[in-house]
C-alpha cells in the first residue's frame, strides 16, 4: 500500500464571505450577487477541498480555498490530459489544439490569471508560440492567451512560474547550449525576456525546472541532471554555476522525467519523476539528498505521454 499524499494547497487563495443573515447553502461570491453554490465540471466533494476559516479586522468570517499540485499526463496523440490522484485514480480531459502532424508541442502549466482554475499551456518551438488556457475543465480549442516569445530557434525549452510573487504565473525559456534563462513577468510577445541570466554549466543535458524552493511565494529556476540524479536549485533570479541548493536523488534512473509540485508538508515545491517504463510517479517531499518518498502506480495504457503538474481544485 502506498502512503497517502498529504495534500498541501498552494497558489493564490480565493475568499468568499459569509454573512450572519445568510443560510448555510448561500455564499457571497466576489463580484457577484449572493446565490446558491452551483456545480462545475468534475468538482471535488466539499469535504475534500481544503478550506480555512479566516477572520478580518471586523471579525467577519471568510472561507478560503486553495489550489493543490496534482500529477498529470499530457497525451499529444489523443490531445487529452489525464489527471491523477494520490492513489493512482485517473480522470481524462480533452484539450484540443491545432498543429501540424510532425510539429513539436511542449506542455507547461500555471495559474495564468486571477480567474484560472487549472491552467495549462503549450509551446510550439518551431514558431516560438505560446498558447495558454485558464482551465482544462472548459472544453474547446480556443486559447485564452496567445503570443510569440523568445528568439526564433528551436533550441529553447519552456518553463513557467510566478517569477515576481504576484500570484500569477508567466512563461520563460531555457537555452541549454548557453545555460541561459529568459523570464517574462507579463503575458506578451517579445524577443528578449524581462529577466535574463546564465545559470549552470553550458552545453550539457540539464533539464530546466521551476518552483518555490524556499516557501517565499516566488518561483525560481533550477536544473536537473538525469544521468547523475543531481538537482541544482536557485532561490533568486541570479546566474552563476554554484546553486543555492544542491542534492542527489538516490537510486534515480536516467530515463526519469522531472516535474515540480508541492507534494509534502514543508510549504515548498519539490521534485517528482515520471518513469514511462513502469508507468510510475516517484515523489520527493524535500530538496535534500535522499531516496524517493512516495511511488504512485498508474495504468494509463498510453506510451507517448509527457508528465506535468497542475494546480487545481478538482480531482
């Protein structure tokens, strides 16, 4: 039996005010009139959504819901996302894209706007194009955000994160040949990033990652060496070859693919790995030397998949 992941909810919180005169079934939604709670596609039961009671200076009570990191797989052949819970149960959501048959498409995820629920995005390296959707539970091929960013070359790899700690995730690029990061704080097209720096060794097969490694609310970058199982993480947008955090994943495999999420109880992001050969996710709860803390077995039956981590309120 696998240990149950203790869900830790991160991201931008939402507040809903309850007045003393209102019945329990009614909630004041921000920016709208009071009304009964309505069902949305594939919601978690209310007792499964982590909530917190918050009091303001006038002693009014707010219910605050927070997002949690969820494991997922992007299936390009079927254009769908498989969302995975802590025991390997799966739910599938279609995400329709328009692209050429032989065109490379790389998924990213993030909380793109204040109205995002489970944001996902896609990068088309041949065109330098980013397509961002605010909610994978809303079907359709329309993109909520569409723009071109970065140099006109396919050598860049996409990343995403809340670089300025404003609660909104934006995109970035990594050039492994020059160990260079380009980060944007706005959803807009540009050839160069608002933040640019070199980090880590050049001309090496490091995989870029991004997360809040110290719990300060700001996403920063990192690199993972799949051959050696070494992770190098930065706590600031600064260059150099020496990281703020360096550790080794014991018994890691070179074919493991890294993703990032808030899996443990520490209030910080850490790494997880997808093993396509065994269809298993391997989770680490901390950013230090050690072995895998949690293994989740899947049975998707899909061979061509890409692991991702999604912030959402849905199971």
